[in-house]
């Protein structure tokens, strides 16, 4: 009865038109809204190339052998081990998508996503270093830089120099285009003069190469925003290093630019088009954060569940109580869903299909699942989970950042809601 009422409301009788015709028109409109991709043959979403599967195995081994033994030490000291960074370069993990002619591995976007996921499974701090460097900095250079800039800067980024992505400022967070850093063209017309302050900049403690967004003409608003590449020795001042709740081995600093002279050849892309670069790259970069979060969730799950089958209470393994194993099933389902969303968004990006909504959904959902999985993992292990010895509490601390950087969860929801309105309003 209720269903019939609803149907009659959804498909109002149109004067002079039968209800059947109205339903047809209704379904035609609904179908017209969705573009389904076509493939030669049906494929599962767990569909990786041999190269991608090999990369996953290699990165997993690298993370277990080289990162796992120093995770706690790096977290407590709040330092990224320089030898580990060198190891990331040596193993091609800092130039995953960079073409071989510039010293990179020339692999797919999904490969970068897999590498970030596998590293985050062991340490989300290292994963963000790899993520920002590959999916933000390197990608902007690959897509927008001139050949001369690629030759000069991208080769270094793929082989030896850490990169930072500098957009956020003290007064410009979610509203990133309200940035106040300026780059004024000198009267000679040969160089820009950079002044301003950036905040929350990942990798900045280790970086040599900085991709900086600054306004060349504030009277034009966001249409003055331009991307520049500069090196540390041009005068980047690394100010306060933040003391954080999680991802503590990843450096996050305040940067100051006090009259840095930037040759005009260092403009990345076109003058005044920096806002487009930032939008494009953050849409894509969100898939990287989703990958960090699914890796984190998987890592916490894998650390906690085996313990519950060892720990006995009331004469049996605590993991055998339905109160716990139903929770395992529930969290495992959520991790699986977040993985599928992340891989799907990555493939859409690769296939040059629209992916902005799917990327926002993947990042939003993966960060929710990461928090849930890591929080539950602590509880599943009881008091042991609450100690720093097991490393499980670190996953929970690290999970909080997923809902904040590269667009907070509210900003992801806003993006998703805009698409819904476009489709249905
Ligand atoms: C550890 C860390 C690393 C980072 N790394 C980098 C980096 O490498 N490069 C870089 O450029 N930036 C980086 N950031 C900055 C990060 O992207 C910003 O922190 C983030 O975009 C949020 O900005 P904000 O902190 O100023 O929060 P705010 O924008 O002040 O937001 C505060 C609250 O208001 C809500 N809010 C804001 N606007 C809206 C709205 N329109 N609708 C609903 N709610 C809203 C937010 O969701 C949030 O809950 C990093 C931040 C952190 C913490």
C-alpha cells in the first residue's frame, strides 16, 4: 500500500498522457543520468596487472624488512630515518609514475596507490611521504611542467630529492584559494619575488624541492594563483615543526618565504592557472589518502585479530566469542568496501573517466573505516592494545589525519553532495 502511494507520487499522471507513458519517460530520464562504462568482458574490481601484483609483493617485503623494525623508534623520536628515505629512492618508490627518461619507474597510477597502501599497512607516516611526493608533487610536474623544468627538477625528484606540496596557509585551509602568499613580478620582468607563510606542509623537514602556490595578482582573486618550483637553498625558511597526535615521523612544518627571487622559468604550468592545477591534483591525490587509510585499516586488523585467537578467557580464545568475531566480520566487510572504492577510483582516473565524486567518496569512506578498524583493534586486544608495545594504538592515532588533510571529511561530503544535486535536482 505504502509502496503504491510512493510510486504514484514519484510518477505523477501527466495530463493527456497514460501512466505507462509517464513511467517510460521517468525511467528514460533516470537512465540518461547514469553513464555505465562498457568493457569487452566482465571484470572484477580486484583486477591488477602482473606488474602491479609484483609491485605489491615487492613493496610489502620492503615495508616488512625495512620499515617495520623502526616504526616505533621513528614515531617516538618524531623523525623519518634518512636511510629509509634513501631506500625508498633506491627502490624506485619516489618516482613510481615518472617516465623512465626522467629516472622514474614509468608505472601506472594504480601502482602508486598499491605502494601507498602497502607502506601504510606497516607505517602510515612513511606512506604520506611517498603519497605527497608521488601523487601530488611528481604528478603536477608530469602533467604541467615544461620539458626544461621536467629535465631539471623531475629527474631529481624521482631519484634523490624529496618534494613538498605547499598550498595551505594559516588563514587558508579548507578555503585554500584564500591564500595570501604573493609572487610579484619584478620590474625587470625576469623574476618573481615570493613573500608569505605556508602551514602544515608535509615532508618539509626533509624536502629539497618545493611546489609553491602563490598569487601573482591578488586583485584577480583566485585567478592570480600560480604554481612555482623552488629549492630549499633559494631561501626557504623551515620554521616550527608541529608536534602531532599521529603520523609523527612525517614532518609537518610552517614555512616562511621572505623575498625569495624566483626566475620566471620556474613557473609550473601557466601564470594564473595554479588554481586549476591545485583542484585537479587534489581530486587525484585524495585517492592516495584513501589508499593510505585502507592500508592502515588492514594493518591494524592484521595485528589485532591473530592475538585474539591466542588470548584465552573463560576457557577459550576470546576471538571465538561471537561478540568479537561478528565485529571482525563487520570491520572486514567495511575494509573490503573501502578497498573496492579506492581501486575503482584509481582505475577511473587512469582510464580518464570522471572520477572526482568517486575519489571523494573513497577518501571519505576509507578514513571512516580506518578510524573504526584501528579503534576496534585496540579494544579487541584489551589492555595490551592500549599499550605502545603492540603498535596498535599508533594506527588509531594515525587514522585521525585521514579525515583532515587533502580536504576534510566535510569538504568531501560537500563535493559528493554537489554531484548528487547535479544529478537529481
Ligand atoms: C598533518 C598534516 C599534514 C598536512 N600536509 C599538507 C601539505 O603537505 N600541503 C598542504 O598544502 N597542506 C597540508 N595540510 C593542510 C590540510 O590540507 C588542511 O589542514 C585541511 O585542508 C583543513 O584546513 P584547516 O586545518 O585550516 O581546517 P579548517 O578549514 O579551518 O576547518 C576546520 C573545520 O571546519 C570545517 N569546514 C571548513 N569549511 C567548511 C565548509 N565549507 N563546510 C563544512 N565544514 C567546513 C572543516 O571540515 C573542519 O572540520 C596538512 C595538514 C595536516 C594536519
